[in-house]
C-alpha cells in the first residue's frame, strides 16, 4: 500500500479495482473497499463420540466443523486527486501483491 501513497486516483483505482463506495468531504475523497469470505475447518473425527461396538457411540470424540467469517475494510484517503493514506480494519487484511505500486 505504501507504494500507492502520492499516486493519482486513477492509478489507485487501476491497482485496487473499483471501490464499493466513495465519499467526498471538505475537499477530501475517500474510497472504500470491502472483502468478505467464509473459511471452513473440517473438525476431527469422530465428532459426537467414537464407535462403541455395534451398540452406538461412546462419549468421547473430536470437535465439530466450524465456519469463520474473514473480512477486511480498506479506506483510501485522497487529497487533490492523490492518495494521502489508508486505514484497514478487520481480521483478514493482507498486503497487496508486490507488483502493485
């Protein structure tokens, strides 16, 4: 992201794609990007017990599968048409690929 600071708005949008929202406040423009994804974890067998002969399951076992929401909100600040800074919030904010910027 640091490689985009100082770049014109068109270069920022070319690198990051079209923002979800834009805001204009007191001579500043804010570009907002959002990403969300679900990540599944399979758990471990046997969940709910272990086979206990042919009469059913015992009381011990693994843990259930789980699903986690991963998200990131990126806000770019532009002044006079150039990127001044950015903020990121969320549990899935990652760096951009090295060729961006």
